[in-house]
C-alpha cells in the first residue's frame, strides 16, 4: 500500500522497545531509504521534547 508520503507501508515496521533509561521507544525496521523517510516525517511532527505532538 502506497501512501501520499511516498513510501510503501509494507517496507517498514515499528518495533516497541525501551532505551537504557527504561523509557519507551519505537524502533523502525525496514529498507534504509524508507525508514529514513518515515523518521524525517515523524521528527517533523514531534514536539521537540522526545514525544509525539
């Protein structure tokens, strides 16, 4: 399935995890170009404090 953001959703998956401090994180797994694009989109939407807007 292709979305307007320009990547295949089936080419990436989100994996719930924790960082070394025990805070919840979501790690992206998939093709490097797709993961980079999705990470850029998520960073653009974040509140700048480590959480989603």
